[in-house]
C-alpha cells in the first residue's frame, strides 16, 4: 500500500500554513522571483506548479479555481496573461530553487524561488582595475611617483 509522505507543517496551524503558501505563491507570480526559507520555497513550489498546470487549460473554471486558491485578481491576471504564454509548451518544471547562504539573524537556510522562463541573466558588474596597495596608501613612494607623472602630463 502506498504511503503518502506528509507535507511540511512550517510551524503553523493548517489555516495559517494555507494562507502563507497562498501569499508566497501570489508574490511569486507577481514578482517572478522571491527570497524565502528553503522549506517554504519547497512547499511553495508544489503549490505553484499545480496552479500553473491548471492555468494552462485556459478555461473559465480553471480561472475561478485558481482565484479561490490565490485570492488575488492581480496574480490571476498576471498568470493567465503573461506566465501561461511563456510556459505553454513546457511540461512541468516551471520553478527553480537556488540555495543561498544562511540568514544572519537565526541561521535559517535561505533560498530564492523563481519562475524558470522569467529568470534574468545577472548583469555583469563592471570590474574596476585592481589598484596596487602601495598606490592607495598615502605617502608611499609609488603613489607619489604616480601623482608626479599625472601632474607632468597636464
């Protein structure tokens, strides 16, 4: 007989847990990327994957069911107009969880959950040329030599 593996309780009552997951799902659909604890991210993934799969049907009934779960017109509108259009041909795996460093205050495991097709490539930070330590220190011979070279060029 198949035994169902229980979901995480997240230290909340069932109503509070349902509201938390609904809110996290809503924010994920609106912002496309949120930072939360690893356990919440894993549970949110389950909820969002089912919601997006249901939204791919595109029926009015599916829309009403999703609204009853999310309770946000903005999130439902965003889901049906933007998200479903991008993931229409994908068979599951709509989200990605990226683990982060532990939170400073309580060392909780942190993660970022994002919608896969909306992930933006991180912008390459402009790398400044690394200065020699001797050039940065006031009164050093290299710094004085650089300064004199700049003044004579002008």
